[in-house]
């Protein structure tokens, strides 16, 4: 438990603010899930009504999807920032610090600002929980409210809001956006969102608002049919990226890629530090959003679009933490956490990171298909180091090792600590080998913390949520 919650002078400390917010009901990290029937927007709506409707104070860009929604959100935020706008970005989960979830112009909110916003909203959080009639406010609801309030306080020109889970009943889905986007949809969170692409697409399409343009990344025919139906019924103009854009890579190395993005109106010559074919797809989605905002009267020029895609920073997505030319071994982390994203990761590893052996640091959260993810990586013939992250829903290293062994994979080491697994992997690896940490964002984060000596932020007060 944290020590003194208040700083001298009676102001709430960052540690005290964390204890308040992370000590609320946390479905994201808890081992307990209420099922989709436990989610609703009434409590979030009431919370924001009592916070002076801060969610409607800033022009909004709203992004949902399974794969790429974080990268796409970061890209459109970077494009707007390159034009000179003051841009808030809200994403989840975080890698190392809760402050990362609320960013302004690419920089996380300071600890002092984080504490000040918690202090500002806390009386309302308590009142809504005690007498609102909908039960206690959750961690994600409080964080979302904090983002809305902070972006209003700094008078941001735009707020880019990434959906946390699903879309239709996500806490962010009380906004009135200028444009929304739905990135690639695949099977994920099936226990909550549904066990078919069509069911998941319906939940994601829940962010579509009457008359508001929706940009849709390339999708399966099943997903596209559901999204198109919802858009038509709500009178929302739909921009299909697959019909408007094509892209061709010009070059790529471990530090990024350059590509030509061709649209109906113009072609863009773009570079981005983010690797993988799917990042070109995400860039096309972000550019389509930028063009849609242009059509709605937002000043955005071609140079800002190029600078934004070039300047975007989105760590733990096919990120090389160390390379041989820097005097180290090749170490890459990626937050892929479902079979579809792992298939795309395997493709990117083959293309961008030639290696003799793959040394795989792998851990997964319970409820995410560890078997499906490992099966997608099996053709790379990895030596598996099975591990367990600090995330409360992380499967044990022993469980991961058993699943890998049942698939006929070479389990070289089992550990219940990602840092220890990382040290062991680097000791095993030769000069021409690739060390890859993946399976969840928490594994990617903890590998990064180990090699870059980042102190972890711990939350000993997380409690299981109750059904409301």
C-alpha cells in the first residue's frame, strides 16, 4: 500500500491519486468479468453530467477496432498535432505508468496534473457511486472522465479517444464525434463481445452516430456487411479504406518503413517508424480520417499529414529495443495478444528481422488464446521461454509451458517472472538470433522495463469488481 496520500500543503499526491483510481472496480485487470450484461452507459453519462458535460467540450475523433486502434489513434493525433493543433489522446492500457493513458501533444500528463484531475473529479465519483443508483464507478470510467476533464481544462482543439473494449457500451461512447473509425476486426474478448466476427463487428459498430462519417479499415466481408448495415440505418456516410486507398512499400529496415499511399484524390509519399504491413493499413485509415476532417472544414494540409505519420510514437508494437549495430543482441517486443495479430506479427518478423534462431519470451492473459497465438508462431520454430507477467489475469508460466509442449514446441525455460525470462533469453541468444517478447502488452512492457531499467508502477490495492 502506498504511504501518505497527501502532499505537504494538503494536495493529493500522485501515489494517493493512483490508489484512489486504481482501487476502484477494475474490469481491465481483475480476474473477474461481469459479462457483457454488466456493462452500460448510464453511470458514465451521469458522471459526465455532474462534471459539466466535459466530454462534449472538445471536438472528438473516436476510434474502435480489434487490431490497430491504438496505432491509428496515435497517427491521427500526430497528424493533427503536426498541423499545430493542441491535441489530447486517450488510450488504454498503459505500458509503464497510468499517466500514459492521457497525453497532450504526444506527452503523458504529468504526475502533478494526474493528481490534480483526480482531486477535481473525486467528490463526483464518490457521489455517483453512493447515490447515483448505478453502483460504483469503475477504474476505466474514472480514467475516461479524467481525460475529458483534462482536455477541457487545457482547452484542447481535439481529443482523440480510443475505445477500451467493444464500442457500443464502452465508456468513451458518450461523445459526439467529428469522425469515427473502425480498424481491423478479429476474434478477441469473445467471452464479452461474442464468439463470431459478426457479433464483435456489431459491438464495434456501436460507435457509429447518426450523420457522422465513419472510416472503415479493410475488413472481412462478414465484418464489413455488419458495419455497412449499421452505417446505413444511422445515416452515417461510410468511407471504406479498401476502396479509396492502396499502398506500396518503397523500403524498410529495423527503424521504419517508407511507402506510397495512393488515394482517389492524391498520392502521399510517407515514412513511419512503425513496422509491418498492418501499419501501412493503419496509416491509410488515419489519412482517410484526416481527409474526412478536411471535408468537414478542418484545416489540414498534405505536409502535416506526412509529418504526423513520420513523427508518430507508439511503443511495444514491433519495436526493436536493441539491435546488433548498437552493440547488443536483436531484441524486439510486440503487444500482440490474439491469434490474428500473432499471425500478422509472424509475417512481419519474417520480413523485417532475419535471424537464425527465434528465442521467444511468451506470456498471455487468461481468456486470450495462448494456444492459438503459439500455433501462429510455431512455423517460426521458436525456442520458447514461457513466463508470467505481473498482470493479475496473466496465465502462469507453467500453464504456457504445458500448452507450448502440447503443440510440439521446444520449451527451453519456464519462469514466473518476465525480467528473469528476459535475462535468460539474452544469455541464450547468439549474435544472429532474434529475441522476441510477446503474447500481451504486459509482457512487452516488462521486457522493456528489464532492458531499459524502468521502475515498474505497482497497484497492490486493485480489488475485484462487483456486479452492478
